[in-house]
C-alpha cells in the first residue's frame, strides 16, 4: 500500500493497531527495508539512540532507537526500532519527507521493521488512516487576528530558529499573521495551540494604576485624584484591559474597577 513514512512510499503492514499494540508495524514493498521519512513538518521531541536488539525489553527501551516528532498541532509521530547511529538531535527542525532513520530491529523487535505511532496530545491513536494523509486539524476553533490578546495555558510556543521550545509567555499580543503558514489558533478550552516560528507574540507589558489612599466610592473621583482621564470612553477602555468586555458604567462594574485601583492592580496601557 501507499505509505508516506517510507522513502519508496510503499509498505506492507505486518501488525495492525490493536488495544495491546497501539501502533502499526510495517516493512517496505516486497518485504524490503527502507529509509524512514518524516510524516510532516515538526520538531524532534524525543530521540533515543545507541541501542541494538533487546528482545523482551519494556518501556521506552523496547522502542530501541527511536524518534518522536512534535508536529506542533497537538499531534506527534513516533518511529521505533531504527538503525543505530541517528544523525539528528533533540529540538531539531524536521521537514515533511526528510529522511530520519533506517529500518532495523533495535529494542524489543523480532525482525527488522518500522513501528509507527501517532499521538494526539498524550494518547496514542490509530495511525492507519494517516499513512497517506495529513494529520487532522479539527481542533481549530478560531484563528487569531492581529491585536488579539492571548493567554497561553501550558502550551509551548516555538521560538525563532533552532532555539529550544519553551513556555515563552503566559500572556501576549498577536503581532503578525503570515500568509501561507500556520498561524496561531485556539484549541478547545481556550488554549492557544500552535504558534509558527515566524509569528511573533510579544509580551504585553502593563502598567498599573494605584490610588490606595482613596476612601470614597466613585471610580471617577478616584481617577481624577491621580490625574487620570475619567471619561466614560476611557473607563470603557480601562475596563476592556481589565477583562470587562461589556462595560456600560454599571455600579458593579465601577466598583470592580475601583477595587482594582485601590489595590494598585488596575491595568492600563
Ligand atoms: Zn510494533
């Protein structure tokens, strides 16, 4: 069958995906060996090298020499039992179709083959349908626009060039949307999912207003005391920065802003 993870693009499945084998095993056409190529663009998340055949091994040792690629869209692919001597390193950028290794029997293997897994977040899914298909992007709920303020909740943002992936920032502003590349998008639960290397997210630096000595109950007076514009329009702007999107000047909303101000926690730009 056609198969985009082998250089010659043909494979024979030797073991299917089951509950006890959350992967597919394959060899090349006519039971030959082949170079293994990356399913999609990504960054090497895990690379393990230097092992020979270890029948009966368990855990990650059972993979032998293997590579796990983070495709930065919530999906990962894993290629196991590779030939010793991988010429790649962790965090290295990988292109779709790039040779990443050669079929072998390192780890817990009974014959040379590729053991191929697809991970969605922390769970292995059936890779069969992706042998000739891009990984899905169903999670995309909404694409960000320039100027959107995003909160990044435990998801990594790729930085420029070969730098290590890192939790760059927790809050920032989308400053650039690039044509023809993947741009940042929202995952379920409001998480930001993926940020292209070329999309810059800059940390939004807020300053804070404070009027800790104010004893009254008027946001207008409290702002006036510290020489800050207290007009409705400006209060509406302050409200938005402080997470009130539907500011109408109600007593509750004004009290909320006033309390932030008294605590020195009223954000402004
Ligand atoms: Zn397998």
